[in-house]
C-alpha cells in the first residue's frame, strides 16, 4: 500500500483508509470514501497541487492532504 501523493499520472488506486481524522471528514464529504476508486489526473507544474478523478469529478488536493490518504494500487 502507498499514499495518494505517490501515484503517477494516469495511475488508479483504491482508497483504503485515512491517517488524519480531521482531514478525513472533509475528504469523505467530497466523495473520497474508503472503497472508492481514484485516478491521478494531473500534477501542477511545480508539483503541488494534484488533481484526482473521484466520484465522477476532478478534485484538487495539496500533496500534504493527499499524503493522508492510504491507497492500494492495482
């Protein structure tokens, strides 16, 4: 397992859990639920933020936020 900030563009993964309880509530409200598939869509030119496809839309996250999402790659 790895974290969301470690994915490469185009790579998909399954959300397993969160390491930050406060941030996890916000992510869950935005559709990042455990068991949901996500795909890294893009990375900003300076490397931060990243854009992920989740629940049918693009979500922009800071790398620090993405590092709290534990995922399982295919």
